[in-house]
């Protein structure tokens, strides 16, 4: 059992909000964190059909009976529930509801229709490096990337290959069909694998449509499915008025690199060690880690990347108002001063608005030089 950083934010929000929504990937630990944070609340799993039917018979009476609070897990399975919660939230501020779900699209669709302005929304991703703490040091970098960060791999010590193989099968058969009726699941799985092979690269729907044999519109729709079901996300390019011709295409990353390795057929550290996409997988791991830090503090993503037409690129820009931090991610195990080349260029371009430039790389476990902006990825919580 691992303590989750998001627990503090959930506790804080519960003091101010009647309704809290917790979304995130399947098996990321949503049920566990809700039960741990709110042990006195009634837990109701609406994915379980008999339970869902029991609640649906008289939603109002069910809510009225549980005054200490209710956790509705997989709430998207009972859309009419949201209207009842709206009424209770407006009439009795002492009531407490926690809604969890694995489909951001269906959850937010229901929230927008019934609970807009009445709900605090947070997202729980798989385990972070800071949450794993000392356990992270028991594995090599390649082992970590193959293991991924889903709690089932760490807390239950299940075989990563089994976890991710079953995850993909369940995702295709249940989640994809729930969000939209994809007629050819085999073709969609091919699309999923192709996306895994493009992590850290700009997402070009036209190129993918040619490879798969479907329209660009279909590719964009399928990408939306990956995003709303917390499989993948896009990182937008930074668009500040800095007088340069900038890249306009977003990059694609996955929320968990263990799933990426499974889709790419990488099951052993020796395979990953020499794989041409090792650097991209490493970069994906770092980007996802910084995203977890934001989500675990209850904040939306503020991550971008910089790339101009001259191919000068900085992997991550973290933007807070007018102030920015820039990160260059390198999978190399030895530090080289050339890692700062593009960071120095960006500093000249952005001036005092860029308050920090840092390199995150795969150095030794003790490599940590905060003064000079050099971090081993295991110390990423210190960035």
C-alpha cells in the first residue's frame, strides 16, 4: 500500500466542496485513495450491475439514507445520478459526494450537464516516483520503464507483462466500445501501437491515416478516445510572441511507459537497452512524472514544448503566468555540457521570464546538482 500525494488535496477540497470528482486511468488507484481518504463514506460500485440497479430503483431514497457521505465509483454508468446529486448539493451543503470514473469524457459530459460549478475535479494518475520513494532504487532504469507505474505492479507485485496485456485487452473490449462504437477493434489496436511508436514526436493525423487506411477525421476521433480514457495525452507547442516560426503540431505521450513497452513488444530490460525508442520512452517517463506532480496538487497541466523551424527544441516548458521553467531530458547515463545548448539559446530568447533551466538525465543514483540545474530523474521531485 502506497500513500498517494493527492490525498492531501482531496482532504482539503472536502472541507469546501460538496461534490468531488476523481477521474484517471483504470487501475490507477482511484477506489483505494477514495476509501483511504474518506473511510466513513458509504462505498458504492456502480460498475456492478446488481448494485447499480439497487441504487437506480430509488436514487433519492438511497442518498437520503447515507448522511455521512457517499463514494460513487464508476459514476458514469448511472448518468441520471448526477441530477439527483445536483439537487442535494444545492439544498444541503453538509452532504458529501465523491464521484470516480475511468472515462473523462463521460464523467465530464454528465458533470457539465448537471453539476457545473458545483464540483471540484481532480485526476489520479499511476504512482509517481516520489510516492514510490526508496522502492524506486531497487530497479534499473530499463526495469522501471518496463514495469511502469500502475499500483498493481508495485503493491500487488504482479507480473508487468500480465498486467499490461490484460489492460490492453480490457481497454479495447470495454472502454473503447463504451465511449464510441469502433467497428474494427483490430484496426484501432494497430492505431494504438502506432501511437506508442510515436511518443515524444509530433502527432500528424494525415501521416497516420495513410498508414492505417482510415481518414484523418477518424484518426483524430481515435486520438480523442485515447485522451478521454487516459491512455495518451498531447503536449502543445509553446506559442509566445517571440518572433520565430514555431512548430504548430502537438507531441503525443502516454500516461504510463509500462503500457508503451507492452505495445512495442518490449518485455525484457535487455531489449529496451538497445531499442531505438529508449530515449523516447525515457522522455515520456519524465514528462508523465511532471504531469503527475501537477495533478497531485490539484492543478491542471502547464506543460509545453518549444521547437522552431530551425529544429531547435527544448523538451519541456513549464509555464506559470509570465514565468517559465525549461527542462531538457536526456536518456544518457553520463552528463555532457552540450545538454544545455538549447536551454541557453532559449534563455537568450525569453530573457528573465525563463527563471530556471534544468537537465534531467539518466545519471548515477547520486547525481544531483540543484545549483547548476542537473538532476538524475530519480530526484525529479526536487526540480
